[in-house]
C-alpha cells in the first residue's frame, strides 16, 4: 500500500483516490469524485493547521449529512485531531 503504518481513515481515502479517482462518492446535494474529495480534505486540513489545530486537539462539527460534513471529518483525521 504505502509507507503508512496500518490501515487508517486517511490511508483508505488515499487508496480510493489512487484506484478510483473519477468515481462519484457522495451525491447528497452535490456530486464529488474521490480526486476532488481528497483535494478538498487537504485544503481544509491545511486551514485547520493554520488556525493552530494540532494532533490530539478536539474539533466540533455541527453540520447536516452533506459533502461538507464528510470533508470536515476526513480533514480532522488528516490533521490528527
């Protein structure tokens, strides 16, 4: 797979991006492909880090079951929060 240790939420997202970049994964409200989802998650994770969020921090998410919710959950995991 990769140099990452074990199976993680982010390693599964990376693998899906690599194997199925054009596959639509979430279509509630808007369609998004794995490739786009991964890029958005990276962008949000970088924003979290710029705001000072670091590994072990807690992030609260108040959102409907939307693409944004999925992005925020993955971004929190990518940040280590």
